[in-house]
């Protein structure tokens, strides 16, 4: 069941009204916000999208999900500092045979994972110069200390990682901690559409791989679509006293293939035939 502010969401119009993006142009077919809503609402009766179910079962720490609820655009603070909390695209609380778990969905078409940690720190320093009460620098330092161990030779420098991946992971951990869930997955849900470019998908994949490589202290080199990797051992402090088991995953939806199939079906119908795509492929 998908709910926002106590209201059950069952249509795209409801999703847009209750949890749509701030900018109207971002709510568009073949972009991440719209396609996330469409994908999750299209499963009837309500269930996890099959790609996510399949990905969970690639890791022995997870079983078949027996119950779940989800909230789009969930606000999840991960520290006590002032400012906007982490906005998780879709926060899922679920139960399987091993107990409770949390899925924190980071939806992407081909939008980048934001600025690097270096750029985020530079901006935070400028804010500190303008306002001595600004605590952006402290936020970044506590994030880095909580997620990463000491760097070994050959590992990615934290400064080059995408800051959004740090905040997404911290938000996931915070949500799981509040729910007393023993496991949490920060899951990238990617949409390949006619409006996205392969070059940007490749760059996002590289950024996610770099993050996972450093988070795992070099033991995991990549995050393959359709799989869940982990658990990862992280320091936890100062942000988290008790750290849930942390996993990272990615699923990819190829909307281009769907669009192509629909075009063939339309062409066959226009010719007056009763054949389907399956008959001609």
C-alpha cells in the first residue's frame, strides 16, 4: 500500500497532487518521478515491482516480502542540524521471513547524483563565511566519518564521490533505525527511456560503482543492475549508535523496449492483423 499524509495513493493524479516534484516540468512521462509512480502503481493487486522482488532474492539476507507500505517523497532527517531533511523518493517499510526491512528508493532517469563531496564542502565553507551559524561543514564531516573507514591504497577518495549518494545512504540508515529494522537497502531505481542518454547512464553507473567500492573498503567493485550487494561494515558514529545491516542495490527498467513493442503492436493493429509482438519476434 502506498500512502502519503494518511491518504492511500492509487492513481498517478493522486501521486502528483500529494507527492509530486516541486517543479512542474519534472512530472513528465519517461522521467524519474513520473515513471516511479507509474511503475509502482501498475502492479495490481499492489505488490513490489518484479525487478525489485527479483533483486532482493539475489541476496541470501532477504526472502519473499509478505507485507509492505510505502511513502513517496519521505522526509528523513539523519542528524540534528537545522536545514532541509533528506528527501527519499520512495521509502518502503517491508517484512519478509527474516523480519523487518527498509528500502530507500533513489529514482533516476539519467539525472546525475549531484555534486561531488568536494563541491559540497566548498559550498558549505562559503555558507559558513556568510553565516557563522551555518553547520553544513559539520554535516559533511559527520557523514563521511559515519560511512567510511580509513582509505586504503587504490580506493576512491571520498572527495570525488557524489554527495547525494552519501545523504541517500544516511537517510536510509536513519529510516531503518527509527523503524527498528535490522536491514536496510539503499536502492537505485533506474529508468532507461527515449528521453535519456546512454552516456549519462554510464556516468551514473561509474559514480555508483565508485561509491560502493569505497563503502566496501575495496571488496565490492561494482553494483550490477538486478542485484543487492552487502552487507557493508561502516563506522556508524557519530550519526548512528546502532547500525542496521546496510545493503546497496540497483534495478533498471528499460522503457525503450516497452515503447518499441507498443509501436509494433500499433502497426500490426493498423494493418488489421490479430498478431502480437510475440508472434513476430
